[in-house]
């Protein structure tokens, strides 16, 4: 019985890690077939938004509102310590900070300028000065830039359970 329980636990661990693949996926889109590398949970691209639509959604959210959504955007910045967060460009003036659900996966550190599709929860948050400085340090900002951070700010956030990196 003990062996059976151990085998059952191992089987469940293998199954739970299955969604964390980093191999290329071929995804059918309306106009063409695209290749993506998947991080975290897999998701459907059918109802994904573009950055203009997503920017409008964020503008209409209040602090602590959440919305389950999928959208595509360009990566502006990535945590250079281990790829544990990224910033995405929404429009000319807005970005969103993306963290990964339960710290369950990371993205490569060299994807700045690349296109991604994220799936998860969009929300608005009031970011403290301490958190802003922490992220600036992780992003490799200079001491001078970090010293300029002196007040909390309203930020657009995203908790991703899955990311597709366009190849």
C-alpha cells in the first residue's frame, strides 16, 4: 500500500508539471499560423485583445477591480535577476507590470522588444514607493533613477497564469 501511495504522488507531480512546457507551439490564427513558446498554463487565443483595447479596459478599472482576460503586447522590460516579472507596452503612455501566478514560472531575461500573449487577471493597484524602488533595482535602473521615486502611483498590473512568446 505504501508503494502505491508513493507511485500515486509521483504520478500527480508529473501530471501537474506537464503544463509548464517550454517547447514551441503552433497556434492557428485567423490570418496565419504562428509559432509560440509556452510558459505556464496553456490557454486559448480566440478572444484575445490587442493593446489599444486593453489600454481602454485598464482606464475603466478602479483600484482593486479584476478582469480575466487575454491580450498581446510588446515586452518593455524583464526582471534581470531571474525573469520573475515583465513590463508590457499598452499605448504611448501606459504600461502594465506582469507577474506570474504563484511564482510558478519565469520568462527568459532576453525578450525585451519581443511580442507576447498573456492570459490571467488584469487589475489596478496603488504601488508603494518601496515596491517601485524594488522593481527599478531588479530592472537594472541607476541609483539616480531610483532616488527620483518619491510617491506612490496608480499602476496597471497583470497576474499571468500563462504566457506565449512569439518566435
